[in-house]
C-alpha cells in the first residue's frame, strides 16, 4: 500500500521573497560636489538599476524604454524600501569618474505587488483596451493621463467593453469610475495619479479579471529519488519569478521505487512555465503532467 508522507517543511507558508541583482554604475565627478555625494548618487543609481533588472525578471513580457522610464519615475519613491541590503564587489575611481560594482538584494514580493497595483504586471504582453470619458481635465491633466496609460498598459478604444470615467471638480477633486461587465468600481481624491491607480488596482484584483491573466494548474511529478530532491525542486520553483506567481505543494506519495509529488501553481505565463519545466525536469528524468 502506498504511504502518504506528511512533510512538515512543506506545510510552512512561503516566506518573504528576495532576489540578488548584480549592477555596475558609473558616476561622474562634478566640480564642487563632495566625493561622498558622488558615491551616494552612484548607490542610488545602482539601486534603481537593480529594481529595473528585477522588473525584467518578474514580468513575462517586454517593456519599451519609454514605458520603463515612466514606470521607474512612478515608483522612484519606493526604491529605497525595496532594497533590503547591498554589498560592494569592487570600486574604481579616478579624477573624473567613480565605477561601483555591487550586488543588491531586492524585495521581489513587494515589487511584484507594486507592478500589480499599476497594472504593468498584467499588460507587459498585451495592452488592455478601454473607453475613456473625462470632464474638467486640463491640458496638463491629459499629458499626465498619457503617462499613466503608458505605465498601466491601457489603450483608449471607443469600442472597448471596459469604460473608465474621470471627472475633475472646480476645486481640483477627482472622481473616477471603472465599469466592465459586472465589475463597477469607484475611487476619488485630490490626486489624479492616485485615483487612476486605485481604480486599476481594484480592477485587476477582481477575481473575474485576474483569472483572465493568472491561470491555476496542478503539477504532478513522479520519479523522485528522495525528499531532498523534492525540496530542492520546490526551492527552484520559488525562484521562477516570471513563470510562477504562487505555488503550494499538495502531497507527496511513496511507491516501491520512487516518490511522487504534486503542486498547485498559479502562473501568469504558462508557456514560459511549461518550457522551463521541460528543461529542468528532463535533466533529472522526472515525468510530469499538468492539469
């Protein structure tokens, strides 16, 4: 009779996810600027570069340079909070430039949350069409709206089933509403950017909308030689930021000559996930199916 293995380490909820990024930055010396200030600028540039690299690692699609610049401008105030630690690898300098190589530890879980709030996480592969109606907006407001659309990946389409209304009162207060089939959400405030991202955060977090992007599947594997091998694979899955949003091991079973293990997985890009599973599990001669 097959025996179900109760592995306590598999019952522990996943901890905070971190990721190391290696960066090299050059910072020029300017007349009248203290060396310490130049180093501080180099560090900040390195932190922003590390966050940008981590974004590329998390999202399945590709962001244009213009969109990345706009996104980084939006989350600039959050960069220091995303950096958990850093270590210097090397430093070279002369009278003109400081070259700093370092490894930066990024809170990838919190960064993923920021990308989800902006909508960028869901629209890196394809934009989301929506019909926009505005009242009271100034030319400056429309200029800002263009940048907000770029960050979110929302494209105006008069025939779209998603409709967003934005109204600005005489005293500068914004009222917003987004409608899509049975989804009807509202937000308000004195800042257009905040109202915009509140609406899209609510929108993309709705189960009926999120399910359009995030697919759940059951991964069944067989042929493991030991529980250590299963643990190592589970750890590897935890590092597949682009392919896996959430994972949870469901069961581990023993048979006469091998172990079987099953995971529940949520993925933003099943195509990338299946390709990576093929490459990884073939090396270990592990059979798998997904449902």
